[in-house]
């Protein structure tokens, strides 16, 4: 007596497997495409300005050095990756014996701006990791004189997972509401860089 063995329909199984593979690949591709958009975006406009202003107060109040030297700074503008502060008049307690901006105060400004600039790239600046300094440098180009208007600009060069690089410019002169930079009568006095470990 002969028995027949069941046979597998390989022709019909192959398309089904191919269909399953295609569905899996499409799902994976779709997931990869959606992932970047789920990353929190930095704050913008008035919401960011308010957050950086609050953060500035928080940082100043937590540091006796900052609060003594920089308490009269006012925030002029904030955008993701760039923060600008103003001294309407260079304070007397920030001067050297020549009645110009003290080099140590310039270095303190470069140090200070690192935190707010890094935080400005976050969706939650008040809670963002601002890190610790690994390197600070300054190039002293010109003097800022007693009583002059001083503008300090910090820009994020790169904010990575572990390190952040911030560039800082200190300008003196010019008038409130007038053109900024060399065309507005301002002089670039100090160029600085600040590297922070943020992991």
C-alpha cells in the first residue's frame, strides 16, 4: 500500500515571505524617517528670551563672583545658539589701573556666557546641562574704556553630546539703538572661546 507524502507549496510560500520582508523593511524605514522629528526643538522668540533671562538671574545669584562683577548686565537678545548681553556703561568695579576693562573680567564674561549659550539650544533652558569648563581662552585686541557701552555676544560653534564650543565677542562703543559692529562705531575689544564638558 502506498502512502502519499504531503507536499509544500513553495511557489505560494515565497511571495508571502517576500511580502512579510517588504512590510518589515517599510516599517523600519518609516521608523527611521520619523525619529529625527521626535527630537525636542529649542525654544524660540519671547519664550526663549524669558527663559534665558530667568536662567541669568539663577546663575548670578548662585555665584558670588558673577553676582559681584556682572550683576548690572542686561540681556539684549536670545535665539537658539546665540545670546547677547549689554552693559549700558562699563562699571567702575570692572576696571584695571588704566581705567579700562580688566582682562580678568573679560575672561569672566567668556566663562559666564558659556552656560546661557548652551542652554539656548535646549527645549528647556532652565534645566539644560550647562557643563563644566575644560578650556577658556581670550585674545585682547582693543581696550574698552570706563563708562562706555559694552555689548557681549556669545555664539554656539557646536553643541555635541559630550562637549560644547562657544565663541564670545566683547564690543565697546556705539550707541543704544544704533548700528552694531564696526559700522555702528563699535570696536571689537576681546575675542574668546570656551569649551565645556556637558555629558
